[in-house]
């Protein structure tokens, strides 16, 4: 679960949503992961140089169809 805090009108508001993070130091492994996600039609992006993020609701739901929900 990704937990996000926003400061609004003098108070903190929290919300959370499921996401997947795939972390690896090997560029080759991350490229293979990205290619596999593309074949599954799962939207993804690099959130860091060594991390692939799947966070859009539809993409998480699509990935859940293959690996099962993680919560």
C-alpha cells in the first residue's frame, strides 16, 4: 500500500492505494520486467533508476489478475 499525506486547510489528510514496486540493480532484469509488463498490457514507469512502479488503478487490477492481489 502506498500511503500519501496531503496538508490541506491546516490539517493532514491521508489516503492509500495499492501499487507494485519491482526493484533490481540489474538494468537487464528491469528491462525484462518491463517487456513482460508490456506483453500483459500493464502500464508501468521507472520511479527510480532501479525501480519499476505499477501504480495506476487499472494497471494494478490487471497485474492482480496474474499474480493475485497482494493485500
